[in-house]
C-alpha cells in the first residue's frame, strides 16, 4: 500500500475522533489568518494550530510535513461535513445541541481551571506542610513477608498442614504457589500495609515476626498462606522524590476548596 492510500485510510479511520477533538477547541486568536476556505468558510491558522496540538502526541514543532498534510486533510473533511445544509438543520436537533453545549462548557471549565492553577502557585511552605501531614498518616510499620498463593481454600489448608508438620515455607512456595513470586520462594520483599489489598495487609499485621497464618486468607487473587518474616518502622520517602505528587495534592485541595466556595455562592 502506497503512502497516499495509507494517509487516506488514516483520515477516514480517525475522522470521528477528529471531529470530537475539534469540538474541544475553545476559539481562535484575534490575529489568526485564513489558511484555507471550504464552502465559503475559512479555516484560520489558530484553529489549525490547536487542532494539530490536540491530535499529535508530540510538540507541534516536531510534526513532519506528511503529518501536517494528513491533519490538514482531516480538518478539511470536518469543515466539509459541517458546512453542508444538513448540518444547519442538525444544529436544532436537541441531542446535537446538547453535545455542542457540553463540549463548549467543558472547554471553558478546563480553561478556567487552568487559569486558577496558574494564578495559585503552590508555595514551599504548603509543600512542606502537606508532606508532614502525609508522613503522619503513613502506616507506622513496614513488613517483610512471603506467601503461597493457591486457587482453593482446600489446597491452602493442605499447605498449612504441611507447614505444621515442619515443611520449609520457601520450598513449599516454589512447589505450590501460583503467584509470580513463586520462583523466589514467595518472597514479597518489604512493603507498607497500604501497598497490599486490605485482607492481606490485615493478616500480616496480625502476625508476629516469624509466624505464618494458621487459616487460609482469601483475597481477590485467590487463597494465601502468609509468612511474616520481619517488620521495621516505616521511613518516609525523601521530600524531593515525592515533591511532584505532594505539589499536585496541594493543588487539588486548593482547587476543591475553590469549588466549594463557588458552589456555596452559586445562584439558582
């Protein structure tokens, strides 16, 4: 298949998604220039630029001439369809009008949110305060454990019976476990309780170091027999390693507070 046919297939295959992307364009710049006219309607440079930016998974400056040509063809098809007489009639269709309204409101809401974040920068003091709060809420202990994952409660009970008879946990995990840690003797390494599903974490927390569960533990993954090998006090991650996550958390809290204020002041 030559490149021209391939581009045509790409244009046709992506046309529906492309129309949705165009609906997300908030508007055009005041100094935009017309780059093409379709049925008397101008496609201006600002629309083309925003359209390309939304369709490409890379900076606009890195677009190849072939990509630009393909996207221009997509945009032309959109204008071609939307300037038909039937499109004017469809604007009065309640469902179409509702979709246009939602797309417009969505673009405006996103623009307002982006403006809020730009005008409400997170300070270093806010980052430090949020980091300290999250450290306080972190589980106090970390655990080192092994487990044997099996498909049924009966098999898990048999595994426990063999352990009671003196079988080696690591070797039994290699033999019986269906989990990805089986080749390593069921070794899960060190983890915080919130890194595991609740049923698993609660069972580990209830054990003493060196003890294994005397009853099969069920989770969404199957049935477990768990050995808690060791425990230690949790060490918080260095601030710089989680700074981006902490900053985003502060941003979201500030934005949620802003939304609550807007909701309280909203008029009927």
